C-alpha cells in the first residue's frame, strides 16, 4: 500500500485530479464532481470549510412537512432526508392530529453532562474531603469561560466526584453538569473540563502532606458526554378511540387501538422490534436536526443509550388506552441547539430556523420530538393495517425508475400501472422491460 503524503495541502483541483485517477472515465468523473459545486463561489467556500479535503457537495433533498400543530402553534417543518415516504408519513400524521388537538410537549430538563476521567492512587475519602475546596477554585478560575454563558442564563450547575475504582483500579471521574441555554454547548463544556483537569492536577500536586505517588494525578481525558439523560422532552397525542376508525375500513376503531397497543408492547419487550421502532422515530428527529444544522449522530447515540437505560434496549414510546381514550407518548433526550456551529453558518440551516419562528433550544427540542412521534405513529399505523410496503415502495417507485433511467413517458405509465399494485424492484424491472419491448 502506498501512503499518500501531503494530500490535505493540495489545492482542490489537485485533490480531484488525484482521485480521478481511480476512474476509467476520468473526465466524466471530474465534470460530475464540479457539477455539484454551488454557483456562488463564496457559498461554495463556506461549504468546503465545514470539513476537510472537500472536493464537492453531496446533495440531500430538503422537504417541507406542513400542518404541524404543536402546543397550539402551527408549523411548516423543514426536513432533510433521502429516505422515501418519511416526509409523506410525517405530513399525513400531522394533518390527522391537527384535527384532534395537535401535539403536546413538555421540557423536563435541558441539563448537559461532561466528565474528567483520571487515575489517582490515594484514598477516596480524602479526595472527597478536598472536593469542596477544589470546586470553589474550579468555578473561580473558569469565570473567563463561563461569563457570557452565565449572562444568557446558563453555566456550570454542579461538580461531583465519582469513585469508579470498582470498575477500573484507581479510576475516578469529575462528573459535571451544565446548562448551555440555546447552544448544544460542546465547545463550552470541553473548554471548562480541560481547565478543571489542570486545576485538579495542580491542586493535588501542591498537597505536600500527601505521599509523592498520591500527588500525581494522571488525567486520561476531559470530554463532554453525548449521553444526556436529563436533557429530556416529552411529546404526546390523544384522542377518542372512535376517531381512529378512519385508518382502516376493515377494522373497527377499537380493533385498531388494541392492535396499535400490542405493537407498542412488543417494541417494549423485544429489542429486535424496538430497534426498528425507534429508528422510525429518528427518521423524523434526524431530518429536523439536519435541516437546522444540528449533530444528528450525537442525538441518535444519546437516544439509543437512553432506550437501553434499564439494562435492555426498549421502545422510546409508551401507550395508554382507557375510558375510550387513546394516549400515545414519546420521551427522548435531545441535546440540540439554535446558536453556534452550522446553525449560523449554513444558509439553509438559518432559513430552517426562521421558518420555525427562530425557536430557542427548548422550542426546537419540542419540534424535533414532535416530528419523531409523528413519523413513528404513521409507521406503526401502516404496519398494523395495510403493511409498510404499499406506501413505502410507492414513494420509492421513482428511485427504482431512475435506476432504470426511465424517461418521463415511462414514469407516467409506471405510476398509473402501480397505482393499484404493490411495488417491488423486480416488478418495476419487469414492467419497464415490457413497455420497452412493446
């Protein structure tokens, strides 16, 4: 294997040329890469500086889901996602629930977490005795970092000592909680933690009463945690059971509610089903996160950990049916921001937030959770009635037709033909070949 040296120092055109050597159609590859550049050079430069070794832009669809009634307010919600039927499902769910009271949300907390991981050979009780004094110094010496955050209503909430020696020999944590207001807060949290690590190390080094080995504190790392189980939002929907009769003419509203309840119970006890069930929730949440310039990977990692908080991976939703009322609720941790990062730099992220009325972080938590619940409701509804494939594959039809390079006339004929039939890759292939032979 030949190691490429200095690739990052090459000009963009030189990087493209280097990669183009891998393709038999070199010129066509270069033209294709350049065709996705933004026509405005200044905006293209912004996109290129989001990451490293950038040679072009990778486009995702930017769609709108209308009719979301959330806590009495109407929204048109931007969603960035490449999967067919997700935006359609969200829109369908939003339209139904707008006629039945809409979505209701509650912010439980917006607390974030960070940790300083370190090794220390001394006695745990002694370290705990030092903690109040260390905390005071840490809070004092990080004021230059926290001042602006405090002005906005945030800052450091608490610093705890965790003894983890039962897991790893001599392993301790400073477990720190933060309020970062409207920012996701990663840079702020990490800056504070790195300062805490130095203060901890210096504090112990000056304790001459300690044996020399106990004055040495080995910092392993200082980093935020993407698991924020207290940064929680709840979202629920409810209606009279009779209202559910519109979803399937072949079953009563009570049958629908019973079947829906069983589907949720299955997701609560079976991790195989729970994984796909929760994936449907993140179809909506991730799409909003991407549209607003947020880190969907951190959001997903946190959500899946939260789903396994009781020792077994389970559904993020819960259901209650009583007194002829259908009540369905999502509880999900969402560390999300409306200032900082791409939220200010990406032109469409800025437009997305404007479209949503420039919400604060808590407001965006409410919106993202709502879209997650809307997508999940639509998915479960389809699964217990007509099945997922009819709706999903019809939305996927154009992707399959594009695979076969169908022209507009062929797409028109295929749309008519499959309007009353199930869509599959093989059936579309057969149909395209048939009409081309004809």
